């Protein structure tokens, strides 16, 4: 087992070798010259003068010219062509235009354009062990055509499988929701998580000659079996945070009110201050609208 791992780690990766094909327009002119030259040689001289040798040479030239016509091709922008000759890798064509190569060669077209991988929703466990549903979209392209063709069976399937592996690893490394202000979480889509996801996917797909341009989380939710419980927890946490903010604001208002009254030379004893604080906190912290009661004093009959 250890020997197999060492062999895999020392595997030699295929690298693009630039291949320069012949100019298609020039070869087309030469091919027409070869064809019509052979035609003229066979008919104009061979048949007219009865020379079998010229007829044979002319026919051979025309047959070769017809075979050469299968060597013309065009290469569009952002497209690479991997050239093979009887199973031997000759190189990769990245130039754009009209070209000619040996018609006995075999070539495989590989698109270098940026493409999207819309990953499906998968169920994973976050750092805390909570089951969640997550999906990503990946922007990628092929930057090494030879690796994409020779080093993996199907680079698109290879990318899909490894993207799922990467998102599982990332999801298990971070919590769904933050437990403190400094900790990155999946729900917040922290830049650190996105960078970690891109780096993880690039490490897993570099053997296929694939470059990861960008990755985004498109779906994130708790699994249905715990979604109701987690929703109640989030609601309770939101209520607690709101209450804390209200109380902190109310305490500040009460402090400023007492300080303003003292600055107006309105002296109050401790019981009066306590009564004022109680009334203000009730008014400011109550969920329902408070109906004030005005004390008009007392009279003796």
C-alpha cells in the first residue's frame, strides 16, 4: 500500500508542448498545384504521348492531394487542439486560424473557455456536527490541455467529484452560525471561507489541468429534521440580543435624564431617584404602549 502511494505521488504529469502547424492558405495553394499538376501530367502528357509512367505519377499526385485535403482545419479562439500521431503525443495547438497538419494525425479539441459547474445540494455536517444542506457554483477553465486529456479519465467528472469532496471538507471545518464575533461562519459567507474553498478545489483538481477561477455558495440551510429547532434557537438568540440593546439604551437614557435634572438644580433623594428610574425603565422597556398616570395630589375635605 505504501509503495502504491509513493508511485502515485511520483507520477509524471503531462505538460503542454506547443505545436506549430503549417499555414492553411499556403498549403491549400500547394495542394491545388499538386492536384492539377498531377491531372495535367496524367492527361496532358501521359495519355497524349502514351507514357504510362507519367500517367501513374499523375494519378499518385492526385491521390496524395486528395488525402492532404483531410489535413485542413480551423482553430477558434479559446480552444486548444491536442495532436496525436499513432498514439504519440506531438503537441498542443493554441494558435487561432486556418492550418494544416498531417492528415494521418489524430487531434482532440479542448475548450479553454470559462465554464460554470452548478453543484447539486448535498447534506454535510458542519464543525459542530449539525447536519446542513449546501451547494456551490464553480467558475473554472482548462489551462493545461495535455493534463486534461491524458492524466485523468474525464476532467469534467473529475472536477465534479472533487468539488463535492472539497465542499464537504470546508463545511466540516467551519460552523454554520458564528458563536463569537471573530469566528468565520458559513452563513456569513466570510471571505476566508471562500478563499479556503478555492484553494482546496485547486489542490484537488490541479492534476487534471484545471484552474479554479471562483467559487460561491449558492444554497445553505439546516437539514429539514433540525430546521425547526434551529429556527427557534435563532429567534430566541435574536430576542435576547434585541432585549440587551433595548436595556442598554434605556439605562443610558435614564442616566442622562437624572444628570440633566441635577444640572437644573432639581435635587432628589435616593427614593425619588429609584422611583424615577423604575418608571423610566418600565416606559422604555415595555413591549406595549404605556398609559401614563398623572398624580394630581391629594386634598382634605
